[in-house]
C-alpha cells in the first residue's frame, strides 16, 4: 500500500517542540541540553504525551517509548536514567523494554536512527504529529510510521503502521505503574492513581491485537513499581495498522467510554463515545494527494476528526 508523506521537515533533537513550545524541564543555563522528544498538545498543558525520538544508545530515554502525564501524575513512564543504562547492558533486558517488537526484536539503537517528523496537522480542539521510524527497524520491516493524535480534553490516539517483507509477529509492550490492572471483560488497561487515571484500549478487528495481558519480564526487577503488559496479534501478518487509545481522567471523574474500529479503502479509525457523544477519528492510509473518507466522513490531510457537540436548547422566555 503506497503512502505519500511530507518529507524532510526536521529531525528531532532541539529545544523547541513541534508546535514551538519550550520544555519547562530543560535547563537553559550555560550548557543547553538538546530536547529529544515531541510533545502533544504542548509542554504546559495539564495532560501531555511525550514520545522520545533519539535512537542513540546513550539517550536519556529509550527510543520510541513514550510518557503520559495527567494532572500531576505519570500514568505511563518512559524507561530512562540509570535503570535504563543497567538494562541496556544486559542484552535480554534491552529487548524487553522496547515498545514495538517485530518477531521479538526491537529497533537498532544507533545515532542517526531517530524518529523523523514527516507530518503535522491541527484543527479545532485537536493536534497531530506523524513520524517515520523505518531506519531504526531496517531489516525487520520495510516501513514503520507512528502518528500521535490529541483530541481535547482527554484523548490520545496512537496509530502504528508497519509493513514487513514477510509474515511477521508484532507486539506492543509498556511498563505502566504496578497499580495497573487488566480488565477481565474488555481486556484493556485500567489505572487509578491519587490525582488521575487512565484507560488504554485497542479497538481492533478479529485476529488483530486487541487484548492486553500481563507478562513476566526481567524489566520489572530493574524498574521499581512497574509491571510489563503486552498487546499482540493472534497470528502473523505482513502489514499492521494498530490503533491504541489512551483516555485520561481526573481522579474520581472517570466517565463512560465505548470504542468501535472503523476501516475504509483509504483510512482507518475509530468511533469513540464519551458520555454517549461520538468522536470520530480517522487516519489516512491512502495517497496523500487525494481526499480520504471513512464511513462517509471525508477529510484532507493525514487525519480527520469529528467531535459531536450537542447544541444547547434556547432558554425559555
């Protein structure tokens, strides 16, 4: 399947993010530290998704892993610091930590293999960034694209598109806080912390990855108070389009959520019901120079978002 992207916008490793904001955690003293992640929606929002882009072996955080922060809580942490150094010194542990595995193998950590921004888009109440990570996965896949979409006020949707040269197995792994549980019915992830919570769901068709499971990992002995969870397909395939929805909420304010995967000839997406109101999100999978559509919803650009907003009834006079 051919896909056209806006190429060569920039390579990450800078202080300003995709939307120009400064990271308040970066020390701007005499020695400036290059920033090696992208953040949505911005670095000052109460809810943030940080994707780490530096593939160097000595990077501060593990390449292509991410962090979700909401209302002062770290809901998903990216492996980093001294525990990461120790784990990478152990070949087995290094493989355990990667977010996307192909045939049980992760990306090659090397200078120059970092994620490259190839697309950006935004609209009323949403923002999107698309990245190419094919170079780090060379030898495992022909193409790896990762897109992150933020929809106000509480949703992040991750779209991973991988094309292999032969049938392959794909897994996603994360290391959330040890309080994370797997829902017995929906098989998604639930986390409740003192100030915020998270639900992680993978809307999917049959035989695609959709059920999270807890697995034993030596990484759990290296990183304190974490567990290892995995999302994997039930069969091998050549091409994978994986959607992962991260729904955040304040503590005690968890609302009703429902998910349905949607597929079209040139797009994939989901209808997400929040408190009964639908939000339609669509990611283009066809040529970039043509309009795409999903269940009758047409859009231009890499993504489309339609949020239902109930109209207020006029007050009686």
